């Protein structure tokens, strides 16, 4: 299977449009050894022609223009995107659906809780019904498997993660199973697996089991430290309160991934504040020494 990282940044991308932190300031001025990043999204295919879009970021148009394999090839109106899967209802993972409104009816796979959010607090499904309509396909939250007819030779397993619904959600302070999911993508013909979870606040037993079974893990790289945003004066919330497990803390992502010897390990959904974005920094070198990669826009992963 082939995975294309369309966007590798957290909400706001890098640099964030209104941010003047040290990272954003230096990358704009060309004074930092690093890469600019759009907001998190990936695409997966088994034939390099029919693609499953996983999350639809606000940057989707730019991402698709940078990816020839998914662009129109057959007929006057066409796309390589055959269907969409949403792992949550966060604005930075769903707003891009509005950019897809000119197409045919959208087949969208997501949990019932995500569907509820996208028909109430952020009624994007209702809005799209006036343009292209939405065909909703529910996904399991207990590790159950399913296939997608338009995406050959791939099987998907989805399982609920401990998380919060978005701030706009009617049940923001009343978490439900299915607010956020982890995703296993398995190629049926080879048995190869990828585990995708760009938002991880806790390593539950089933998360660790999925990572240990995977040939590649593509997981939460949002923050380097627990109080990163507080120390920079960008927020009053620590990483845990935002639903993310930082890399450098005790029991953090580096330590967790050190216990996953088999898989290729890649961080995605990297916040603009994270020092690992500076490729000359000690945190960046620590990741590389631990055998952990940073996703970047345009990265292609063959499994």
C-alpha cells in the first residue's frame, strides 16, 4: 500500500498565520533549518489510482494540487478521491470537506458521535446536502473491521480512543466513545499494517497492541513537552488537557515508541511550537537517535 502525507502540521499549520513564536518567526525569515507544513491529513491507496482521504484539512486544495496521483485523469470532472474517512470532528480535520462540495455525493466513513457533531455544533453535513450530499457510513468503535468497496485490497479496523470532543461540540465536557478513533490499515494480500492516530492523549492497552502489530506507526507528534504552550505564553493549557501525549516527558512518546521495535515510527500532527521542527535542534536529534522520523508534507510511505 502507499500512504501520502498530505499535511503533517497540527491546527494552524506551520507557520501559523497569526503566530510570532520563535519557530514561526524564523521559518518565515528563512533563518531556520526546517520545513513548512500544512494541516494534518493523509491519503492511502493500494493501486496508486483510487484513494481514501483520511481527514479533510482546511488546506486540502493546496495539498491536492501538490499531489499529481490524486488529480483528475478521466473525464471532464474527476478525482482520485473515492471516499473519505474522518477520525474525529475537529475543525482542522473536517473543514476541507467544504472544498470538495463541487464533486459527486461524498461517501464519508465516521463514527456516530462524529456524525452528530457534524450535523449539530458544526453542521457541515447539513451544508453539504445543498451541494453534493453526504452518504454516511458508520464505523465500529470496538476494533471491528470493514472494507470500502472503492478501495481494493485494504481492510480497516477502528477503535475508540480516550479523548474530548471539539470545543464546539454539544458534549464537549461529556466524552463519548467514538469522539476520536485510532485506525489500523491492513493490506489484505500481504498482511502489512499501518497504525494511524494523530491525536493520542493516553496509550491504552489496545493502542499499544496495535502499534506492536504494525509495520508502520504514524502517531501524535503535537508537543515536545507537557507545558510547552504555557512556557511560550501561547496557552494556559498543558498538553494532557489538550489531549496530546508529549514526546520528552517520562512515559511520553519517545519512551513509548522505544518499546515498539518492529515498526517504522513516524510522528505527525506537529504543532508550530514544537522544537523538533528545527532540524538543527537537540530535540530533533534526540528523535532521530531514537529511530523516530518526522512526517512532512509530501512524504510517501510504501508498506
